[in-house]
C-alpha cells in the first residue's frame, strides 16, 4: 500500500511539474490583448489546448452580441479546466488595406539640427569642447541660438563663427524635454575660426518599401521600424518631410556579417507628407485622391501561423513581386518590431539579394491570402533571416495617424 501511495505521489508530482512547465511556456505566447471580428472565436494556437472563457461561457457564445469597439476581459484555461491567465479582447470591423510592396524614398528634415558627433578644438591654451562643457550631448537637438531659430547646419555655423567668442544661449531638446545652456565658442588655432566642438545634421534621405495604403483614412505606411540617425541610432524627430516614389536601380548583395542594400533613385513625385515617425514605421496621409485597387484583409496576430508565407517586395525597377519564405512567431518581446522571424526560401530572391537587405524593410508578408506583417530588420550573421512586425500593429498606428489628420482637418474647417 505504501509503495502504491508513493508511486501515485511521484506521478502526481510529475504531472503537476509538467502542467506548471506548460503554463510557463504557453504564457510567453499569450498576448495581453487581442482583436476579433464580431462573431468570431478567439483561438489561442499553442502546443497544448487552451479554452477561452468569459462570463461563464465560451467566446463563440458571446462575441456575436458584442458591439464593434467594445473591449472585455476573458479567462484562459488549460484543457478547459485549469485557469492560468487572462487577456483582453476588442471587437473590431474587418480590417482591409491595399497591399503595396513598392519602393519609396524619404526626404526628411529634423526638428532643429541633430548633434551627431562631439570633437575637441585645439586652442592656444589646449584642447577644449565648449558644447560638451555646457552639457550638450550627441543625440540632442538644437532648436535656437540666442533666440534665433536654427533649421540647418549653415545657421549654426554662421551664428558660432560670428560670435567673436561671446557666450551664446542654446535652446536644446533631449528626450522631448527642452533646456537652455550657455556656450562660449573657442578659437581654433589652426583655422582661426570660432567653434563649439560638435557636428550637426539637418536632414536625411533613404529608400524603403511601402507596406500598405489604408483607404478608410488615406494613410500610407512603410518600413515597419522607425527612421533613426545613422550616427546616433536614435529615432529622428522630424520637423517636416515627404515620402516620394522611387525606382530600384541596383542591389548590393548581403552575406553573413555584411548586410546588403537596395540602391534607389528618388523622384519628385510626392506620395504623402510625413505625419509620424515611430517604432512601428513611417506614416503619412496621402496628398491626392487615390483609387483603391484590390483590398486584402489583415490577419489578427492570433491567426498568424508558423510555416510558409510570401514576401512582396521590389528588387528591380518599381514593380513588386512575390517570393517564398517561412515565418515563425516570437513570444513576448521588448521590441515592437520583432514579432516574427522571417527566413527567405526563394532561390530567385536569394540569388538577387542574398536574402534580406536594407531597403526591403516594410515589405509586406502574406499568408493564406491575408497580410500578416512586414519585414523590419535583417540578422547580421544570417542574410537570409530577419525580423517582422505584425500588420495588425502597423494598422493600429495608421488608424491613430488618420484620426489625428481628421481632427486637424475639422479644426481648419471650423
């Protein structure tokens, strides 16, 4: 009898250990919130069965009576018995967009001038760095000097060189907070010109791929990640800019340890003024009336499956083409741009580019006829593999941009 009890205890202990381990693993795949079309069931695709329950009923018995925009909490149970987590569900309209995959160019002007480097000045009394001594750092934005707005490198150069060594009051922005400091230019003994010890940048340009156009609010978006300065790697604070049409004219192939890139030629044909540069991509409201082509449904993140998919991108000219790939969902991540691992399997694309290269960021990822995400980054050690962002996340940002533009138009009209 004692032996039987011991065996039962060991079995129960093992079963409990397996259950708790499974819950720990599954929890990493559970999102804090999901979107559902009215009447659809929430299905959590994990290696063990998870039942969605709220108000004592299965989700399928309740979502049909919910209204679009309504949000509610549901309980999750392992095997339909063991409660282990909760998540929030929001009822939404079906989400349809025009999938693009076309190359575009960016012409960007920063909010003030961006400090990209700090260097010492050789004076008669030794090395000095007036800007650093006053507290200015790489990554800061200089808005004005002595009350005069600076919008380009030449503005800063003119005010500093004509100072004759007089202290200047700088208006500086760091982490969206403004502060003021006094900087006294030092005389460079070699050039005999007054300097403050920094290099600045006022603009940026580049090539990327458009992900989709949302006809419901006239918002177009691309990249799937924010535009960062190449020197500071900080997200650019954009004062103004535009998205323009582009044509791919050459490809620098990628390889392990050496990311390649698409070489593009920018046109003067404006697509949209830039409205937002954020972690989830770059967004703009289309300037002219646009006729929507074929619309594609955006897949909810819970509907995305590990396995075969397609990338829509342009590696020559301006006509996008579909290429095969495999995707794998990532659990909870600190980065909003790393929801999927994407591996190129298409031999034609590998031959042309080596896999994923810079400029392909924003390329739509499709699965089962739905838009599931967009490429964001390539892995430096493996040019065939990179990261992707959920299309659902990009659409949510696009909707917020559209709402802001509508509010702005209403204010102008009033």
